[in-house]
C-alpha cells in the first residue's frame, strides 16, 4: 500500500492533476443517461437556453474531476473517500473541447475523536478549463487513515 | 413550456420521484471511467476496504439522483439548473441491488436582486434506498425563471 497517511498531510500543501479533454459526444451521452435536459444534449436547444450553447452536466464535470483527483499527487493511503462537502459550485459551464485539470490545497488536518485509526483532511479542489477559469469549486472532507503504531 | 415559475414555489412544498435499481455491473463500469478505486470495482477488494463490500461511487449516486430529480414532481420551468450546494454528503454507501428514490423539500424562495427575470430556490434533496435510509443528502440552490410580466 502506497500513499500518504494523515500524519503526512498539513495545511498549505497543494496538489495538481494532468488534463483531460471533454468532447461533445460524451457530454451528450452522459446527459442522456443521467441529466437528460435539452441544454446538455442538443446544440440548437442549448443556444436558446440559459447556457447559450452546449454545456456539460455539472455531474459530468464532477465525475471527471473525481478521476483527475484520483490521478493527482494528493494520493491519500486507502484512496479518495469523501465524507461530504462544505461547499460545492459550478461558476462557469464546461464546453465541448475544454481541457480540464484540477488543482487544490489542503486546508485542515484533524484526527478523528471517535475513531483512533483515522482522521479527516479538508481540501479545496478547483477544476479549471484551458483558460485557467474555474468551472467547479469544492471544499470537501476526506477520510484518511492514521499511520499505524508499530 | 410547462413547469413551475419562481412564483409557484413556496417553502414547505415537497417533491418525490419514482425509483431506480442500481446494479453491480453499472457500479463497476461507472467507476472504471470516473472513479477507478478498488472498492468500487472489485468485490474482494471492496470487502477488505472501509466500505466492507462493493459500493457505488458517490458520483454515480449523485448522477442517478440528478436523473431522479429531473423525473420528480419538482419541475421548475426551464429545467433543473444548479447554482451550487450549501451541503452535500453521503451518509451511507449505495450497494448493488439498491432501489433508490429521492424526496425533498423547498426551504427558501427568493428573487434575484441583480437579475429581474430569475430567482433562486433552495431545496433539500435526500436520496434513499429501499429501506428508506438516506444515502445522499444535499441542500442546493436552483436557478428558476420568474413568471414573465405580460
């Protein structure tokens, strides 16, 4: 098992991922399964909508961001296990052809009071497009194992 | 265009969806694309993990919950357009075979100060399994058009 234990994290540490391109076809068929609304599926309907053009479902952006987070250099031991979010928003739509990446910062590190083998790190993760604009901002709490006492 | 304008919503209104069954195959291939961690993909690895058995990615639960919200009787005119969440968490894992449905309540309704044609409704949406247990709880803000003045 590789990766970082709770004791390896501290506030101010940053992490970053590579990038992935979002294409129109996957935007449309993700939406067909999970978010079947015209502005995520049909170019003409999207132009007339609040988005002014085809936009990825926010849940598609969220799912892609999870993939990027796993592949980033955050790397908690035991994987990325989310307990929930204090903040979660999509400031701008994701468009076909956008190259997304994530960057983030560790905000807090605290051992669990009730579970001596684990703790929580609070992280702010921002998903950005090729222009560097934020398309998703989250402040989430991840469960991270403590280093075993030998 | 059918659906409810901002003026049709008021705090205390409730909404509910039908249900959908989550199967092991879709849990695993959703994870393969977006959340490739052992506890979402491999039964044996999942048994040894913090989840104690195969569990859906939280983003799979979130995406399915979006589908259920669209199909619920909430029905804002212009569709479900999320501005972000004040709260978002997964109290329990989703397991293969779980039948999920959502139920929710309108908490607040407020016209936008800067955009006279729209407003925001704040809604608490809970996704439940067949036993009625909450597997996802969110408090989100949706953009809803105001009724046009003729």
